[in-house]
C-alpha cells in the first residue's frame, strides 16, 4: 500500500519584521550646476600650439610682445616644464595682456 497523502501546509504562517526604516526620496529640485574653464577664471584664452610655434612667437602674435613669452610659460607651468619644449596640439592658456 502506498502513501498518497500530500503534505498539508495550510496551517503554516509567516511574518517578516524589519528594523529598517524607509528613507525619504532625495530632493534635487534645488540643485544647480555651472562649469567654468580655467581660461575664464584666469581671464585668459586658450591656444592650441601649431607646428613651428614658439612661446615668443605666440606671445608676439597674441599679446603683441615677444618678450611676454615668460607670462605664457608661467601661466602653463602645470603642462610645461621647459619653455623650449612645446609641441603641436598642446593647449596653452594665454594670460590677458599686461598694462
């Protein structure tokens, strides 16, 4: 004789208790964003180095004084370690004209 009686789970109950609280949704309605380039902050402009350029040539062309190359070099110390080593494609910050 086989036992064809199926298990009876009709009396089983379950509950889930949690100490977690539901956090309110983040409100980003007051958030604003603004992007400034360092050129705008410094008051200068950006220049991409071309083949044949030198800092003095760039200074003469953009600032009207070849001797202003030092100002360009100082404004770009984060990307230039030697004023004689600039390369086509580099982007330099050109400071505003002095005086």
